[in-house]
C-alpha cells in the first residue's frame, strides 16, 4: 500500500520550455504532498509543501513563479517548471502524506523525475 | 530548529562484514527518527523509524538502528553486509514537540559501498 507514482521518469527538453511533472497517490488519499529537488551527491532540498485545495507553501529561496505547484485533488499534485533553463536540470522527487496520518509515520516517495534542459 | 548530521559521505565495507552508517540529530523536543535508502535514479524507500519505546529498532532488509538519547545518535547497522545493500542512505528527523505536522529534515546522505 501507499504507492506514489511520479511521471515522467525522465524528460529532456530545450531551454525555454515549460515542463510538468505529475505526482499521484495510487491507493490512498494524500492531503499533503511535498516536492523536493536533489542535486548530484547532495541531500533532498524541500521546495514546497502542497495541500489539497489550497496554495502551496514554498521554502525560502524557491521562486513561486518558476515552480508552479497545483494540488487540485487528493490524489494528484503537479509541479510545472516554467521557462526551464539548464540550471533547472535536476532530480525532482515528490512524496505524499496519507490523509489522517500522524507525524510518526514515514513519508511515501515517488521514484523521481530526472529533468535535463539542453 | 531541528537538524541531522551524517558525518560520512561514503562508507566502504566488505561483503559479509557488519556495517554502520552514522547519524546524529538535534531537536528542541523529542525526536521522530527515520532511515531511508535510495537506489540510483529512484525515490527514497523507508527502512525503519524510532518513535518511542525500545531503543533498538529493526527494519527492512535486516537493518536495525539504535537510538541513543544521551549521544543524540541514531546509527544504522546491519550484522552482515550484502553487495545489494550498496546505495545512498538518508537519516531524517522530525521534532515531536514542534506542534502540528512539522517538516522532516534530511541528512546529507551516506553512500554505502559493499565490496564483494
């Protein structure tokens, strides 16, 4: 149980393109989803927390207009990298929290999306 | 504020030998502690957690971790390493007493290399 599906796994696109990444909870409802960015050989950097039906909460230093997050339903959150540039190339990972789940429960992670901007 | 430190970027161990991946934490209250494993180009998989109770917790794939409050540590261990254990390991902490749903803070990760 508690499977999180992230799509696409890999994406390569030209500079200036906007890219959308989907994060779905397949067998549970997720009131909260988290978006992370991971640089090579580095830890996960929390970008934003999205709550179903409300605006995402962005971490300091993360551009809201650059990284658009939508959490329109209890099973889907999307991250759109707008006008992507080579410096946006990274590994993006989402995770989800089950509805009603306590703070002592682990997060459920998607398999990540490798974004390469040419 | 909460923080977690993984002092080793990489740990090398021979197959069959015991392994330890170190983690220390800092929280203002009582911690929730987690270990995750990440294989190349994959997300994080949960291994084990400490919430309360017995200081020695057992998790997936034969891993265990010992919570030491006085040393604020939560080292990951396994009695006999397998080549397939080679991966990136993350320690994470959440402050129990922070109120509400506090964000998890991840360590910088330790790459475990098990040598055949």
